[in-house]
């Protein structure tokens, strides 16, 4: 697999990810053994894609420095990244950070104002979800 955005902490191109998510999957065929895809463009052009290269003009223009929407969509369909461009591990870490922030905000608000911003049950659910994610 090539060294694309799902393998490092480079900023993700949200516009490109959104365009990738809109690529029609009915024009996609995947070779399960090699993770290759065939996309049909809006003008009927056929693009051969794998996780490292694509025959589309955008990939050629960018000289292979960043993945095109076809490569991104193939990675999405293969379960390598989600629509946000995160690998499962990156998403897990993002979810942990978000839960920690919610828990810290709830605790801090209660500590400073002696008034909860969420019910105890919700707070306990957040703590349990965080413990589950951290255990993985």
C-alpha cells in the first residue's frame, strides 16, 4: 500500500474526501485479492485504480503526490479509511479524545458551578464508552 494520508498524520483534504464519498459505487468493481477498482467517470471514461495509482487526469496532474478521489473511494470501500479519511485506529483515537473532552467539560462545569450540565446517567455512560474504547 502506498504512503497516503491514511498512513500518517497529514491534514486531510476534506473537499477531496467529500468528492470521493460521492463517487458512484455502482461504477466500482473491486478485485478482492488485489484491491483494484474500475470507475466510470461522468463522461464515460474508464479509470483503472488501485491503492497506489489511478489512470484519471487528477492523479496525473498531482503526479501521484496525493491520492485522487478514486483511490480514496477504493480505500473507503475496502474499509481502510472512513468518510472522514480516518483509519479505524485514527477514528478510535479521535473518539477517545472527544469523549475525554465531554467528560472533562461535564466534570469541570460541575466542579466550578456545583451544577451538572448532564444527568449522572449520561456521565456514567460516557465514562463506560471511554473505558471500552481505551480497552481496545
